[in-house]
């Protein structure tokens, strides 16, 4: 529990975006170090001050009105969509910002969370693109007049400008994609964090009231709720961290030789702690040999994720089948559940980032797990497929080739 709290604190303290939390009066109650660095204020100068201290004074009246309106109907969204937003540092200098808003409720009070990003560099890139477009337009308008005199030189210049524009457009397109991913991350994270955090807050407050010996059962009930909520938060954080490492190309495939049966049974023992009532994971192995060579951690993460989904989307009392089949130089892994299944119209989107089937919205999840599984399997040169029937269950099959020379002679 302490370790998970440290992880959450690290996420807040070392975030690359500025994070500001304000109450319904518009008073700042919490900031992370990035905000202090962006705006040049000390922590003590911000806490208790109005949020308007961070914006140019000419926008203050408008901002106060919009801030009050937001608290009447709060939701997670980008701020000032289609508008140019600015922050103002302590020394009075302004700089362009991008702001995403979310909220949470604690002890009956609403709090707004603002995620701030300095987009000065992006604006510079957009100016470069705008200038390039202006130059291209100029050369296009004068092309006919100069074609006879400098045909070759002009054609070369246009080609170079066109190539520069394509490169800049690609860079801008990539940045827009990353910004969209960041925005979806903020929305998903704020939504998924809200429920377990609220549970932890309420249970922590109630535990203090049950200080008598006869209240032991009630105390244990709230402790169990806190542990479950922290487990959910850990799962969410692991998904985000895994996605971040994959996006940055930091994940490597390092195969090593090991025995698949004992490896799989240890995973089953680990997952017993989260199975539902009267629910078992039935493991079986087929094949004359059981020695394989894969990246142990990548393979473990794939199996843990698929088993976790099978448990999550299956009702109590429904067993889960976990099968491994080693044939030649190919390992087949099957996870079979008797759960809610996947609607046919949703199946084509199943491995997309942040996608969740329409019949799973009431079940905790980030929509990242299967996307991460697919990327891990592809890193090991394999593939993952599935078959599913609504209200009957789902089978995931992972096929992994064993590289030649990775299994020692026996």
C-alpha cells in the first residue's frame, strides 16, 4: 500500500505537465513542481490564491464567469477549444498553453483539476509551416512570369519547399496524434482514478470511527475495499507505464530458455488471489517437450493480462481454461472463458488503444490491455487472435515461434 502511494505521488511530482487543483471558490489547493517551474512562483505563493493569478489580467473577468459555469456542470474536456490560451508568469511574461480539465468530488465538495502544457515550441513550428506555405504560394503566383528565365532553378526551389512542407506536415500530424493520445490519457486516467480514489478516501475516513474491538469486522471490510482499490490503481498505472515504454521504443525482446509448465503454474498461483467465488483457473499442457525460449517478462505480462481479463469478464463460479501446446518450434497458448463475450460489431476494434466494448463499460478497465498484449506478442514475432460469442464466452489464442538456436541440444 505504501509502495502504491509512492507511485501515485511520483506520478504527480514528476509529471511533465503542470497540474493545478482548485476548489469551487477558484482557490488553488494543490500544485505540482512543474507548475512552480512554468509560472515562476513558490509553492507558498500559489496555495490559497485564486486561479486567476496564473492568467493575464485582461482575461480575468471572463475566466471567473467560465470557472463558475464549469463547476455547475463539470466534465472532462479540453479548455477553450478553438481558442488561443495564455498563462502569465510571476514576472508578467505571457506564454501559450494548452489546458485539459477534469474534476473529482471529495467529502461532498467539487474540485477542478487543470493539466497545463507549455506549447511555445509547437507555436514556433506552426509559424514555420505558415511561413513555408506563404513562400510556396508566392512562388506559385509568380511561376508563369519566371518560367522562361529560371525554369530549372525555380523547379528545384519548389521541390525543396514541397519536401520541407511535407516534412513539417508529417511532424505536425505526429504531434497532433500524440496530443490526442495525451488528451485521451488525461480523460481516461481522471475517469478511472476517480472511483478507486473516492473509495480509498471514504474507507480511510470511516476506519477511524471503528476503534473498538467489536468493530473489527467493519474495519476489515474497509481495509479490503482499500486494498482492492489500490490493486485497481496499480493495474491502471501499469497499463499507462507499459504503453509509454512501448511508444518510446524502450521495450526489448530478450529470449531465454525455461520450462513452460512450472512457469505457467506459478502464474496460475499468482492469479488465484483475484479469482471470483468458486472460480478456478484450469491449466493443462500438451506436447512431448516443455522447454521453450522467450522473453520471460513479456510472456508473463501477456498471460497475466489475458487471464486477468478472463477473470474480470466472467461471472463467479465459471472456470477459466489456460492451455499451452508445444508442437515443433511453435508454442500455442489458449485462454478460454465463459464470460460476457464481445459484441460482433466491436470485435474489429478490440486491439485499438483505449477501446472498450459497449457491454463492458460498467467493468473497471483502461482499454489499453489488449493493445499492449498485441504489441508484446508482435515483439516476440508472434500473433494473437480470438473467437467470441456474446453471453457465451471468449477464447484468445497466442502463437509464438521459437527462434532457431535458442533451445540447447538435449
